[in-house]
């Protein structure tokens, strides 16, 4: 028997912070800043956001490798930043993030409705994240209470390599029973998350205004002038498109027209 692909979308795989929860992707930023502060190093929120989307151990290492942060570390500790320092910082970061993530568990407006619309069309819902399983164990019960329960959750400590490698998505597709990769779409607010999707062979949708690249809570975003908002959106779009995003939207609330477009292109034989 020959198996044939019918050309329809089968799965949507979402990121978490900045995509379906935590508008502005604020929880991890807060914890990165505090973790470095406890080691005598001041980092800005802008610096903390630079490697966002990576697994958190790798994110901490990337922060320490930023020239300005590395110079501060050298000045305070009298030596270069090392992997042992990453281990120590991660040991501080993890319990802090488990505690803080529950304060930023609110769904992004429109997320529940979008997921319901995807399910109504027969799509399965997967998720990958930069958060370790311990953090997700604290977060997931709070999203379940809000009506968001993905069919699978894959964390970076459950595969040999996290983002931007495709391994979390491969595991997710396996658990969902979804194939081919072109029948799935990855939705993410960070460059490593978009790269993850591209490396796995998925369609990719970048999220701008709710995500890390803009980095503002809803009230602060609403207070921006029209020109400021346009500039923030342009910056986020540029970053995400440079990472390979096929499409960009302001938030997951705007996703369904893109799903329609991808569905049409798939049925016409287009591949990501």
C-alpha cells in the first residue's frame, strides 16, 4: 500500500512565553536579570533578551559571551566567564524561574480562540519551549485552567540538543503522529524558535507585538504612539524574517488568515 499525503495541514506547534502566554515575554527576562545580579553582574533587559528562544542553559552562556557582559564579569570576578559559571548561574536561575513563571501565566489575548479554531479544523496542537520540564510543570496547570492544553509539550532537557536544532519539533511530530513536516506550522516570537521550525522543514509564523522582540506588556504597548508602535513592529518583523519566518503576525489572535493561506498553498503543491 502506498501512503499518500492529502495536502492538508495537520499540526500547529506553538512556543510558550511571548507566543501563547506571558505577553511581552517578561518572566524569563526578569529571572535572567536577577540571576546575574546575584553574582554581582548587572545586565539590562535589552541584553537579557538578545539570545531569547535558546534553552536556558545556552541562553545564560550566550549572555556571558556578550562582550559587554563578559567584560563586567572579568572586572568583578577577575577571570573570564566559563561553563562552570553557567552551571552555577543556571542553578540559581531554575528555581527562580519556577517561582516567577506562575506570575506570567496569563494567555495572550486570542490564544484560546485561535487554538479552538485550529482544533475545529482537525489540527493537532504541539508545543516546544526554551523552558526545562521543571518550569513547565509549574506553568502548565495554570494554562489548563484557562483552556489551553496542547497535545504534547517538548522541553530542551528531553532531547540531545535544543533550539535552534529541529530535535524538539521532530519529537513533537512523532508524538502527534503528524507527517510530513510540511504539514505542520511553527509559531514563535524568537529567532531561534523560527530557525528551529525552518530546520525541521515546517512553515513558520513569527509573532511580533506580543513577543520578545517588542518586549512590552499590553498596557505599555497601548501607550505607544503610532510611530513608536510601527517602529517596534518593524524591528520585530525584520528580526523574525531574517531568521526565516515565512509570515509574521502581531499575535496568535491574527493567526487564522495565515493558516488559510498556508492551507491553500499546500493544496496547490507549495512546500515551505
